[in-house]
């Protein structure tokens, strides 16, 4: 049995505004690496909440969802899941608060 693997890719979309930083998560998140996901995202420097794009995930189990909810509860992240992502159905089913795009997530962080 092999364990699931994921990768984080930090992208700065606007160098003058730290809310433009996003982390794309690709691969698979399950019970074998959900705690590592939290540690990895917590280790990314910058302002919080951090925009985390989950659209590139191929698999996300209940442990991964629990890790995301934990980070959302402490306002560490804002989640993005593209409507065409394979994990969007799980996000919708569990009520994971997420945006359809990075632009929408960035806009949600701007002061009113």
C-alpha cells in the first residue's frame, strides 16, 4: 500500500498585496498525510487567511476535509475549489465553505 502524496505551490499574483498569495495543493489528501497538510500550510509565511486552491486535488477523504475545516475554523485559510474539480462534490456535500476561483477568494478578503 502506498501513502497519498500532495504538493504545495506558492504563487504570488500581486507583489504589492499579500492577499494575492495563493497556495495550490495538488495530489491526494487522506488520513496518511492530513496532519502534514496542516503543518505545511501553517509553515507558509505571509498574511492570514491564506488562499488555498484545492482544485488540483485528485482525492480528498474525511481526514483531509477535517484538516481543512480545522484551518478554516481558526481563519488560517480561505478555500478555493473549481466547480469542475474532482473534489468539488465532496466539498459541497460536507458544506466546505469555498470559492469557485482565486479571484473570488481574493475579492472576499478585500475590505468593504
